C-alpha cells in the first residue's frame, strides 16, 4: 500500500514537471515569434511629408473690424426763418468754402432794410437840424456875453443865452446817437437780409467738401437753425475700431495700418493710427482707436465696414516653420528635423515666437533644412522615414530653406 502510494506521488510529480517544461518551451517560442515579428516593424521607415525651414522676416499681425467716419461734418442751417426758395446743392455735390447752398424768401428782409434806410435818413436830418440850432445858440451866447461886458445886457439874459447853448449841444448829442442807432439798425437789417442766402462756411481742412445729406426741398417754411444739408470732409477719412486690453498696450500713434473693404475686393488701402482713447468703455471694456486714411478720390465712404490689419511686432531675421510642424513630446514643444540624407528624423525642442497665419517663428538649436509637417505621430527621435516622392524629394533643398 505504501509502495503504491509512492508510485502515484512520483507519477504526479513527473507529469507536473513535464507539463511545466512543455509550457516553458511553448511561451518561449511565442516570445521569439513576437520578437521576430517586431524587429522588421521597428525597422520599417514611416512615411512623412516635409517642408523647408525658412529664414527671414516675420510679422505679428492682428485684424480688427471697424467702420469709416468722416473726418469732419457739420449741418448747414439758416440763421433766420423763412420759406425756402431754392436748395442749390444736392447729395454728392462738391461744395466750396463760403458757397451759397440755399436761398430763402427775402421780401420781408428787403422791406426791413428799406425801413432802416428811411429811419437813418430821418435821424441824419434831425442831427443836421440840431447842429444848425447849436450854431445859432453859440452865436447868440457870444453876442450876449459881449453885451454883458459892455453893460448893455443883464445877467439874466446872459444866463438864458448860455442855457440855450447847452440845450442845443445836448440836442445835437441825442441826434448824433439816433443816427448811430439808425446806422446799426440798417446794418442789422442788411445782415439779416444776407442770412437769406445760406452759405457753407467752415474753418481749417480742405477748401472743398461734399454734401452727404439733404433735408429740405423748395417751398418748405423753416425756422431758424433748421437743418438744410449735411456737409462732410472725405479726404482724409477716419477709420474706427475698438480693442480689448490684450491688444491695447501694443498699439501706438503712427503705426501703419492696411485696410480692406467689401466694396473693393482684393484692393488694399493704407493709413496710420492717429488717436488712441485714454479710457475704456464700461459697457464693452474696449477702447476706441482712430486711424487716418488718405482718400483723394473719395472712394471710401463714411459708414463702410472695414478690416484693419495692424503689425504689432516684427522680427527681421527669424527661423520660420509651418505651424503644422509643431508637435508635443513629454509636455515639450518641438519639431522633427529631416537629416541630410533624407532618410531619418531627429527631435529638436523649440520655443515658439510670433505667428503669422500658418507660419510660426521658432527658436532652438540645429534648426535648418526641412521639418516634418505630416506623420509626426509615426516617428520618434532617430526614426527612419520615407518621403512620398523618394529620397531625392528631400535631398530636397540643401540651402536650408532660406527665403530668397
């Protein structure tokens, strides 16, 4: 019984060992097969696309949306009331400084001038009469004074003569004042008559401007200061846009600006920043920026929407790569550089500078030649690669991608 049990134990141990040996041989075979399959895959070149690294200037630009406004505008209005006889100008007409733009019915004001002229004639006649009376009073006073010295005239007669002279002098002063008043009234009447011809007058700027709007027609009766036409100055014209705090500090007067508008597709206008508001609007937290744009042909109009491109920064000699070349490995930003033979890549960590569209300034060591822009996920540092058009497509540009 004991010997039979021992045999069973030895048999179990033997079977267990045999099974373990077979399992060890089986898994070893699987590992060798796996290794043999992985080696060719690791050595297989990954297909990638590359682009040249450029060296040259790059700018940091921002595009802002805004609108155009007139540099100056004012409403022409009459200083007196009356019926509009004619409006001489219309929308889009050019107006010269001091030009008559409208006329009012002047019959009432012509009559006022005639009345003032008549009053002046009467006043001057009264002054002449007062002057003549004063001359007579002076002669009478001299004669009485002489008779008094000779004892012929009495003191009362002398006092009466002197009083008469003083009264005549006072009457002449009153008559002279009335003449001045009548002359002033006539001048006022003439001025008011002149106001019936409504002129466009302004100071500074160009001597010619443009009619933007017309508010009245002939036959309407208007009160004083009723708007007749709106006149604007279009050259130069002003562009307006608003910026947030992020861009505010990078703007300054004198910066050049390139403008485009849907009215002229594909055409670019130039200007410069003229004024920067010192405050931000509470409602929008934005500041107003004003630009001045030359507009000699008056093609740009107030109210047009614009896109203003402002250069915020410029690097004259930068290393530039396509934005597609940037990739991240272990939380580090970098690019894959193609070797001189065009069959392998190496990883280069970079610092990113300014961006311009799909081009990016990068800073780092060994940045020349070509960078991978497609297929980075298939490669690592030192990995072999293949190019779509063969090795010669990268032997590619041995100049290092310098821009001409």
